[in-house]
C-alpha cells in the first residue's frame, strides 16, 4: 500500500463517524465529470493553494452545499485540509500542527464551537461550524499529525 492509499484508508475509517447524522455528501473518486466539476469548484472557491490537483493530492471532498456545487465544505488532501463554511475559509497543513482539540467559546451559539488547531510555531486557528462530528474528526487529524512527525 502506498502513502496515498494509506492516508485514504485512514480517512475512510473515520468518515462514517464524522458524517453520522450530517447531510454532507462525500466524494472520494473524481473520475466522473460531475464529481470533477465539484472538485474544481472547491479549488476555485476555497482551495486555491492547490496548484495541481489529481488523484495523488486529494483524498475526499465533503460537499456542504445544498445543490452539490462543492463551493462550501472540506477538502481533505494528502498533506492538509482546506475548508469553507459560512463564517470562514482556511487551510491547515498537518506537518505544521502541534495538536488539535475541541473549541467551545459559547455554550449557546453553535457558530462559536468547532475545532482548534495549535501550530508548532505557537499560532492557532479555529474551524467553527464545520458540520462534521468533531470527536472522530479530531481523532483523524491527530493520526495525521502523528503521521507527519
């Protein structure tokens, strides 16, 4: 099994629990034209850092749009993840991460809850309102951090 396949298998192991109860559509293979269009929309909308994307860089697209355009969601790549939701868009590279944990700034507003990324350089970033179940997503990201140590 090569590195891409190992990372894909890891993501597929966690994805059922990440997605459980959520309306997202998950795409792993981009060989059909409609799926490729979704991937292109995601890259154009929030993953512009991917200069060249193909089956060796992208693991999966979690499409959070109502009509399947791919313009909001999470793009899981071999070296990190891109996301765009209603409040933010960003990218985290797994090799730059020190740790990841659950973030809750307010008990009453789900937009203030999410995942906090702590970087090796002391910086931090929060993904709020990610619409995936946070516990399995944090577990997946922790395994990816360990992979890049």
